[in-house]
C-alpha cells in the first residue's frame, strides 16, 4: 500500500523496516522529525540525548552491543559529533550504525550553510544522498547493509527540501536481524596509537572497496537523453530540479552514493557527451572529484555556492527557455521574525537593552532578541558559545566589562554545551553573569523534551535535572530564580549580580507560552481614551500590539495576558 511521506518520515520508516532497535539524537531542524517519527514505532527504543556527540557515542555503544542503531542531527550538529565520528571510522562497527545529517542550504533555520559531504570524505565514511522520500526509505535500509558488509558507519545526507517535502513511498515489513554477539577485540576498538596505526590501512582498503561498489551500484545510475550536447551529473534535490527543467532531454548521471564516488563510470559518462556539467548546491564537491579525474567540467562558474538552486535557475543556466513569471502589482510588506506573544524571553531582553549591556547570545528561539525593536544581543556563534565567550570577554576586558556584560542561553542549550562553559567560569574565576532562559522545553525545533523538563522523548516521566543544583555543583555560589514577567524584579536581579565580584547565574523561569498545558489569564484590553500614543508599549516588539489611528490596540486573538506591556504604560491604558 503506497503512502505519502515526508523525507524524514520515510527515513524513520526505513529504520523500522531495516530492524533498527536503538535511536539517539539531538533535535535540529531540518532533521528533527526523523527521530520523532522513529519514536512512534514501539519496536524502536528512541531518546533525545543532551547533545549530538553523546547521541553518536550512545548509538555506537548500541552497535557494539549488537543492535542496529541510528542517530540524527543537523549539519552543525555534525560538528559536535565530529570527535567520535572520525575515530568510529577507524574502529568500524559490530551491528549496523547509520548517521543521519540534514543540511540547510538557504539557511532557513541555521547559522551557516555548511556542506556535510566534506565530513564523509574527511572521515572516510560512506555517504548516501536520497533525492525523494522513496529513496530516503530505501537508502536507510541499504545503509545498514553497507554498514555491516563493509564494517563502517554510514552517513545519510538529507537536506531541507528532501526532509520536509512529501512524495510517494511503498512501505514494507520490518525485518529484525539476529542480534550480533559482542566479542572483545582490543585491536579493533581500543584506539590507542599502536592500534590506530594498524586500523588506518583497513580504512583505506575499505574506501577502495566502496569505490568499486559505487561503480556497479544501481543507486548511481545513468539516465539516457536525446541530446548529447551536454551531460549532467547531479544528486539530491538538484536531481529533481534537473529532471523538472529538462526531462529526458539530456543524459543524467544521478549519484545516490555521494562518497566515495565512482571513477570509471564518471569518466565513461563524460566521454559520451560533448560537455560535462555538474549541478549541485553549495560547494563544488562533485565538480572537484571530476577535476581530480582529469575531466573538463562546468559547475560553479554557472551555479553559485551560496544558497539553494531552483528549476528555473537550472534551466536558465543550461540554456533552457524560462517562461516569464507573474508578480503582484503591490509589494508585500516585509514580515520580520519576532518572538511570540507572551514569550517569557521578551521582558528579559528589554531589561538588558535598557541597561545597555553587552549580551553574548546563543542558539535558540531567544536569538530573536537580536532583532528590532529589542536589538539586545551582540553575538550568536554556536551552541554554548555565549557562556564560554562571556568568560573570555570578561577576562580580556578593561576591568569594567564584568559589570556590563552577560550571557543568555536556553535550558536545552545549557545542558547541550553551556554547562562546560560555566565550569570554566567557576574554575577560572571570572566575574561573569550567566542568564539561563528556562522555558521548560526545547522551543526552536518544535517543543522537544530535554533533560530539564522531567519527560523523555515519548512523554514519559523521567529524571529531571535541577538547574539550580547543577549550577551550585559546578562551583557557582550565587544562583537565583526570577519570573521574567516581573520586569522590576528582573532588572534588580541583573543589576545586583553584575555588581558582585564573583560568578553568578540568574535563571529566568517561565514555560513557553505555546505549551499546551500553560494556562493564560486571557487578553488584556486597551483604553484609547487613556492612551497618549507614546508607543512605549511598542518597544517590546509584541505582535499582539499595534498602533491604530495613533492609539495602542491589542489583538485579542494573539494576546495571552502576560502583562509585560502594562508595566511599560505610564498612563494605565493597558490592563
């Protein structure tokens, strides 16, 4: 029976059908739904790990024990998991180990446009790259076969368009392989230098064997065309663009295994066409491989290594006729991203801005504190960087920076990689003030549980990490909790902690306003008679407030009644 599935949903189905038994991941758009969908299968154990490094190490442990395992992450998460990734390449696996990574060309929800194919090449780990949901399911199953046949972890590279688009799949039955027995093998699994030296030649031999497999693999297929003036090598979503733009006009070499790539197949394909063109997003990865084979190839001189491609762009660059589009007669006003109405982070950022502080930010929905009118964040680098960066900023400052700078970090991000930065602050004694924005959920990726919420991936009660106790345990003596809806209390807390000559933590605690269990008092009212049109309430950037005929107006469909705007109005017009 056929079904429509998201690419991520199809990967999860592939895991299920392949007999995967253990899944450990950290949520990151556009990869999150793979693990969420996998968790719906009772036969699979699935969990959220504190970070991607832990997730991969846990998945490796499950593989070592003899169960097929999986972990997923977005492209920047692979940076966090890189340490075990490179060494697991040397150790190999016991049962199959598959790693899902989802790139985000166009940076729809990311801080960079990293191309994860480089990790496959650098770590010498095979990578499969599906172009639709049907391939996502099939490649997930194939990945386990390759993993166990060639004794290696296997990467599956998704991207935003494949992860979050639907196409037809044909689900099959689950085939559970017999659990492999774990046998001690110090030379294989203990990567001290003497053993690692012996394992490196194994890795190189494996790459040669996988290259030979890539030559004959049906997932690297040549599709005939009627016009041999140019041949196109492509993969992933770019394959879809090429086929939509040209159909069967030009021959296409569609790569399903993006590393290692075939050599002779590419050479033969190039010899069959007048001009060889590579269509790929981001870096010229396939193009560089072709050039290393001594081929003349056209690629990045036509297609940018910045952002996404499209059907029309492919058609235009390769000489096709592009029909003129239509556009609206009037420009649509820009709609900048903004924190939700009632967001507990809004008032904290307002306070930090009013105090004119340097604010080192982090990764999460609270990064929106950087946009107008709040404009309260100075930096955003990667998970946990706010806390570590604040320590360096204070230590290298002029002596006054400690009293004029803070770090802000969410509860999930703090557990992910902020706590190690806090340990550094305590150990090396900088007068740093860290504000943990505890909204009781992993908000940015769609309300996933984390170790501070008291619930696991499946919503079952579990151990809850106590942030106050954790901060005390790593050596922070000054830890206080505030309600972010009370702006005066927040302001006083920030000023007091900045004034002391020792490290401190402020926990701003209130659940995300969008959580289903959170009960709100209901919308407040605006009184146009009392409103003076001063726009003080507009300075918090709440989407529920607008100015109509010079008066503040509350949108009752958005307002949750948090009362932050009331604290800004000196004339009692809001309440």
